[in-house]
């Protein structure tokens, strides 16, 4: 619905109203009695939830977003009990939205003024569009009237009027309904004014007072209203007052006694009543100003004189810090004796510092239970960074002690050191900054994640850190097999004389110094032996390999102790925030709590758009993660431009015919499937369509295919390769399918183009040889499997990158592009993304470019995220246009 224009069509009774959903691009004026072509009518009750979601969707049609905002307002009014019975123009029973407060009326007017023309593109008989505010109010009535009815009401009243969804003719009730809804926009709201008697406030009473909705400044006591002095509240003020009193009595049953009173003016309060009102019962309460002195509580971390002598031990979890409640009166801290007096009080008023003070029961409880569970060093540091901590399931603000504030500030002050003299290179400014940050973190016993873009020199920065930490023990580097050769070359080049050993294959020695290089697979097999060796530092390169904390690789990595832990990755978050947790919980265990707690406290709010939660999370992880991009000012000014272009191509007749046939066949199966079977079919459909977009031979699994003339992408690839080679260029061609890469290899070789193909099954030695051949200029076209070659390779000979098909995750594509666009590249890099027009690829490309709506689901999980689409949404996504 959200991508379509939406119009509201009132009904009689209001609950029979419908939302008219037009085709994308619709919204033009239509005549309802003719029925707009291609439009769908959806009952208001069924449309409300989808409209509310459309309100926050960036890719939603303006009309859908408007009605989404109106739906939210209507639901809020219903939740607040702002509904009244009425009789429709057709004599049907109907609920209406109201009475409205001044803020409600202002919101209604504001919304009406913002109504886009497409949201009311239904001309009246005179050819004009309907009045915006009148149409909006009709919609609010429709939502109120469409809410579920209570079957119990039928039994209680003996009639289905106002209790059943089936319309009931009630013309006899019209006069009554008019009286009930008279002055709909000028009703009253109720509040309680608490007064006390006696020098020691021995007795309290709650005075009922009524506020005009039309004029919020107008307040009248119920006693005056019943005495005939309404002061401008209107003729039906008593009726409104009793409606409000019944609503208030539902929130606080103690008021029920006033419903039986001839004059519902005031209620004598017992101490427990006062305590309940202080705790909050959902009513507006005004307290005596003389008793409100600003009693408050804050959570305090650490004592003033508490300062650990060994910070690494403290942060490593061997010590805890105190955590307790501190109460204050008017901003001045209470003494322990004064808090004891609060804790022992038996009344809701206490004498403190020669004055009486109202005491919220929650504050009294905090005075009694002021000592909270002590926090570990990392928990205390995390609370100091975010300014809050969870107490009994709720987030409370905390005040860290002076030494905790000092520790927090130290994290933002890198060590002022020079690069190690033994480093045979000059670090760039940002690399030296990264080294200083790593030194600070590791000296405190904290782990760190260096998350610079690919190609910015994470390896040389880590080598410099090893040299700076000389004498602390050997450094174990765990990396993909394809990167071991690169590590060896970098160590030999930048730290000559520092020994390095491959712990891989049949020879697995563990030296006492230098670097030890191993793969994630070997580490998983030999975790116990590696865990028994004394490591000065443990490094996880391409740390996204352990983004799944439940994997055997991630579990094995956690079994290896080290004095310092550093994660290196260009993509700390590829799919979702749980991957960030997996990395940081390894580098600095305990910082983010357990995974379920992290998901509930951080991941879900942040991923749903909670800006405040995102800001707090950034404060928490910021000191432990250093993220720099090539595009950041001053990071890599020597890098040449990068030009990215989407290259649209048309399907051949064969591709188009095959594409539509597959949609018809599999969509029919999807409509009859449920659960996992349905999800599997959706993945099968999307995979099949992507393969058809590449080349029919890939989808059909042809043994000896004819390649030329059957694929629009292949024709464009030929044109691009010919142009690149004519200009003495070199190109990387990425595809996520090894089968397609083999077809391209065969096709280009047949045209006399020099190529080589790298995929996941290529041995490490062969990979290194292929990289050298390409970098030396001996082969101009390098075909690569995206997943196997998207990280760890330095291919700066290429000045062109072609993505033959899309991975549907920009982070993965950028990593692949960074094989060419990295430090050492001297020529502009042109990135070409081949996209078949009018297909699912075209639609996904639009989403990825705009990063909105469904795109967020794609970014979070590739094809798997699309398995939750409805049949209609899926059909719209894959339809050939």
C-alpha cells in the first residue's frame, strides 16, 4: 500500500468507510461511482495498521504517509477514550472521535492543512475537492467506529446497537446523540487538586476541578459547577464532567464513591491514597506548592575516594565498583541520617531540614534499598560512557565518580607517542593516530576494533603496534588463507628482522617471539593448543569472519587468551548490529552485555530508527571502535576519483520469455505454500530470476551453451572490455556465481581476451600467483567470485570494476571495489554495475540507491529478508515491466 496513492472514501455508518489504493503513479482525480481503474478498496479497519507503518516509510507515497499520520492520531484518540456514541446521517449506530482537547483540535487543523491533493482526489458533484478538515474528521470517526466491539455489551444492554459491527438503525436515539455530542470541540477535562489540613498535614483531600477544552486557562471546581456557576464551561458541562469522572474512576477506582454523590466535589484521602497518587494513577494531580521541594534521586557510580590501583585488572573483571542511590532535596544531597529518616517514614510527608516534604513511594523505597548490585569495571565504564544503566529492567541516569570520569576522558586522549624507530616506513597522519589509539586501549587492558576502509593500511598500523609493544610476547594473527602471503610481505617490508611463522599445513611451530600467522580454519582445529601458548597480542584480521557468535570459529577464537585483543575489519556491520556485538564482545568481553540483552536494549531500538538509542550506543562503542573512510577529509587525499555508474541493459527476447515463465510457475507454487516451504520457494524464485538476467545458459545449466546473442549483459560486457583494453586498461569482473564466472571465462577466451578466474576453490599459492600476474600486467581481465575475492586482495592495476550481478548488499560490493580502489591506486577507478531494465534487479537497484523502505530489509539480509513479503508485494517486486 505504501508505494501507492491512497484516498479515503467515507461510508455510512462510518465504519463502512474504505481506503482506495491506486496503482503506483496514481493519485490522479478519479470518479468513485465509476470505480478507478486498477484501484483496490480496503476497509478502514483492515487498512489502519498498514497505513500506520507507511507513515514512517521514506519511500511511501505522500498520500499514504498522510493517512498514516491520521491513522496514528485516530488510534491515540481511541486509546485515550476520546470516543462518543452518535447516530449517522443514515440513522445507524456509530461511534465518533471526541471530545477533543485544544491540542487535539490544533493537531487536526495542522494535519488538514498538510493534506496532499492526492489524498482527497475525489471530486464532489460540483467538481471541487472535498474539504480537507471535514474529510479528516470523517476518517477519525471511521477509525473510532471500526474498533472491535465488546460482545459483553450486547448481553448487558440487550441490543446490538453500539456493540456489534453489524449496523443497527436507531433513529429514535438521534436527539440523545445530539445532546451527548453537542459542543464536541468544547468539552472538559478533569484534574485533582490535593489540599492538606493541619500544621503536620494530618489530613489530605482531593478536590475535583474541571478545565475547558476550548479555553485551557478556564478552570472551575466541581462544587461551583454544581452550584450553578459554570463560569463559561457551557450548558452541558455537568454531562461532560460526569463522563470524565467515570473515565477517571476507571483509572483510579477510589473516585467511584463520587459517582454516587449528589455533588462530586471532593474526596478525603487516607495516607495510602496519597501514596497511590504520588506513584501515578494516570490522572493529572496538582499538589500543594508548599510541600513540593524537589526531592530527587540519582544513581551514583563509585565512591569519591575509590580509585583502583591496577586499571587493567579492574577493567578485566577482577574488581567491582560500588553502585547506590543518592537522594537530594532541592539539589542538595541528603546525609545518610536524612535518608534513614525517609526510609523509616510511615506517611507520605516527612519533616526534612525544618520543612515538610512530599515523598514519592518510589523515592522512599530507594532510600530503604540504596545499595544496588555492584558493577564490574567494564559495566561501570559503559555506564559512565552512556550516562545510564539498567536497574530492575529500567534505564536510569547515573553520575560517575571523579575517577570514573577521568577514565572515561582518558579513552578519548590517545597516547602521545612517535612511531617505533624499527618501522621501515613513515606512517601517514591518520595511521599514526590509529597507532596511538591502539596503544592507549591496549595499555589499559582493553580490546579494540580498527575498522578503517579497505586499503587504508590497517596491516602496517598493526605491525607498528607490535613493534611498540616489544617484549610483551608473540603476536598471533588469524586471517583468511588468502591474506597470509600479504602479511608475510608486509612484515618483511616494514619490520625487517622481526621473525614470522606460518602456523598452517603440516608444519605448525609456536615460536616465543615475532608474528605467528594462521587461518581461521586451522585456529578452529587447534584452538586448545593455541590457547595454551602465552600471546602478547591476538589479532583477528577480516574479523567479520566471526560475526556469527554461535559459529565454531567464533567459539574457538574466544578460547585463546592474550594480553591484548585487536580486531581488524573494513565492515564492522555488514548486516545487523548483532555482528558488531560479536566483534566487540570478543575484543572487550562484557562491554555490551549478553547478546539477548544487547538485542533488546540496543539493536532493536536502533534498527527501528530510535535516534536517541543510536546516540547512546555510539557513545558506548565509540572509544572501542575506530572507523575511518577513504572519503573522510584528510584521510586519503592522494586517492584519485571513483566514478560509479549503473549500466542498464535490456533483456533479450529469450531472457524475457524465460523470466515471465518462471514467475508464473513459481508464484503459483508460492501462493499454495506456507512457512519454510514458502520461504524456500521465494529464494528459488529470486535466484532463478537473477540467473536469467545474467544469461539463460546459467539458469538452464546447459552443458555446451551457445553464449553470444542471448544476454543483454554479455553484449554490454563485450563492449566495455573492448573499450577498456583499447585504452590499455585493466578490469576486475565480479559475479556471485562461479558458474557464471566460468561461462564468462569461456566466452572471453573465445574472443581472444586474456583472462584468469579466481574462486573459493583456488589454492592459496595459486591465488598469490594470479594476483602477481594481474599486477604485473600479464593479464588484463580478472574474473572473480565475489564472496571468495571480495576481501584481502590488492589489485590496484585495475582502473575498472564491473559488477556483472548485484549482491544486494552495498557493503559487500564496496569491499569488492576496494580491491582496486585503495592506497597505491594512481588512476581514476570506474565502477560499472550491470542492471537489467524492468526486472527485479532494476527495482532492487532503486532501493539500494535510495536506501529507504524495503531497501533497509534488503540491506539487513539479502534475499532472505524478502521471504517475508506478501504475495502481492512479491509479485510487484519481480514483475517484468
